[in-house]
C-alpha cells in the first residue's frame, strides 16, 4: 500500500476510484474498500489512500459517509489525491430517514441538504479549511421505505414530490413515517 503512494499513475490514464464499492464496484473504477474481497482492487481506509498527490480524476463513494469516523480527514485526503478539475461525488443517507440509526456501524447520523456546504472552500460556514474542493451540486432523493408492500406504489410519487420541492422542504418531508432518502453532492477541485 505505501509503495503505491510513491508511484504516480501514467498521466494519460483517467484514474477513477470507487470508495467502499465492496461486492458491487462501479465499472471502470478502481475499487478501494476496507474488506478484502475478490472484487476489491485495493484494501485501504478512506482517509489514507495509496495514491500520490493529484493523480485521481474522479472519486465516487455511495453510502460510505456515515461509516467514516473522521470525515474531515477523509475530505482532506480526497482533496489531496484529486487532480485539478477532478470530481468528488458522495451520496449519504439522509439524516431524517427512518431507520438511519439501525446500522450499528454508522459513526454519524449522515446528512441533510445543507451538510455538503460545510465542505465547500467558498462557504462562509466552512469550518474545514484544508480542502480545496468547490461544491457544484446538491441533490436530495426521497422514497417511502419499501418493506411495506402497500407503500411501494406511492413511493414513486413521493420521489417525484421530493424532486419538485426545495431542499429545505425535502428535508422535512423525509421525516414522514416510512420516509427515506439520500443526499448526493458533487465537488470539483479548481484548476
């Protein structure tokens, strides 16, 4: 793992990393996970990646955020390895989702629509100053929890409603009984 930090990938390569891809990694991405599985390319933690500075063009992490005990250190690490113009895409369980606390491995209660702004270099609220990342987009996705068969048909309509309303209203609607959701955010490292 440490050897790879000193090696710089071919600059012509488009290096993409799927953090926490586990058994279902994204195609054309290097799968980095804590678990040693056949589908995992590199075993490493999210806050100590085995890549040299400015060598990764894209980082994707789906549902990884609540499992990280120090998101500030991870954001700093991701900022370090991203190339200029590189993209970071994170998706985290919405903090108001029913059942969010059911996973004993969650270190945090996850996000609302305003949370990604804390990690934007241009935000007046950014308390984390080591990142060079600029927030580009935040999206709230909602659904009704599918384990109740009678909720499945209106779940699609609930998702449409969440898309239609403002982020602040979406944050409140996800609090409804059987509500669930996710916050997706994209940052870019300026050139």
